[in-house]
C-alpha cells in the first residue's frame, strides 16, 4: 500500500487499443487522494477506457497502472476483486435492476459481498438513501422514479460498500438543469464529507469545472491539457481552445480514419 501522500491512481505511459485502432498512446497521469479529477475531451478520446483500465476490465498493451501502489494488471483474480471492493463505479444511466425496488437495489452489494445481519443492512441502506435525498423513495421501483432520481439511487448503491475511489461515467448525461446541478453538488459533497477520491468522466463543461480540483483533457489518444479548471479554461493550446469553446473546426479529428474518398467512391463506381 502506498503512502497517504502518494496519488491513489497512477498511469505510466499507458498504451491501449481495440484491434489495430489505438485509443491511448503513452498516457501518463496521476489522481491525487481526496480530490475530484475530471477526465474530459471529445467522444472516443479514451476517457471511459481509462476507467475500465483502472477497474481491471481491460489490460493495457504496455505501460503500468497503479492503484494504491499495486500494479492492477499484475493482480490475480482474488487480488483484483479485493481492489475492486475499494472502488465504486457509477455507470452512465445507473444500470438499476428493474425488478427490484429502490431499497433492494441499494442493498444488493451488501447482501452479495458481506455477511451483515438484515437489521444492519437496513440501517446502511437507509443511511445511503438519506445521503442522496431518497430515503422516502425506498419502496418505489425504477420505472416509478425519474432519470435523475434513478442516477441518485445508483449512486447510493455504489456507495454501499464505502469505496475509497468513486468513478463516474457521464453522471450528468440526460439530466435536466435542476437534476444536473443537484448531481454535481452531491458528487462534490460526498467526496469532501467521506474523504473520497473521485474521477468524473463528463462532457458538461460548466458543472464539471465547478466541482473539479484537476481537469485532464484527452484527445487523439493523448493528454493535451492538465491543470486546475481555470488553467485549462485559459489554455492557448488550439485543441483545448476548440474543446472549451465548442468550436466545430480545429485539431480534433471529426472523420474516422478512412481511405481516400475519391479512391473509395471510384472503386464503388467501377463495380457498378
């Protein structure tokens, strides 16, 4: 286990791709303990891939990924499961069990991974639901609550085992302005109150900048900017400027790599 002053997550020269398509090309970054780190950038830049590498769902082709000083790719199955017990992952649309009510959704990881008595499970579930403002919705089913409420239920479930690292994959997607602001404040409050370490993957510039301590911008497989929200916002790098200003034209590639268009269409005409 690394010292309390060391970053909780460290990526060192990580390379990863799907088949022959590279996604991450020599990415190195650190996630400091107790802080909110935002991973941002255009779609397909590798943000969610970073989360999956941290959780051990994927293994990098080269480089090293450390979680609390442990090389994740070198862990055996038992070691990986122990590491995952210290992580919480909030998926983009909550991924609640539709045939379980709110209470049972939050209780699920406690019942699966602990031997706690039912009375203690009940108390923990109610405390987690209280933390996200939904203790009164415990008997409702996912189909009976809004999208924003479902995201908060999923957050309560993610917190059930008291993880040290919280990872959020697009937590603001599809939320109305009120729910979005509530979710953002909740992420920040939980991080500070529970002394968590948080990674947020998001495209929502304003809310993410408001809650983040560190912003890392990924594009074309590399880190193009890293620093405080203000430092990233005022970056003179053309690619970062394109992202922050939402400009349609700039260094970020719009077209997926393909053969020359004239040649491609010429081949099709030749076959006609």
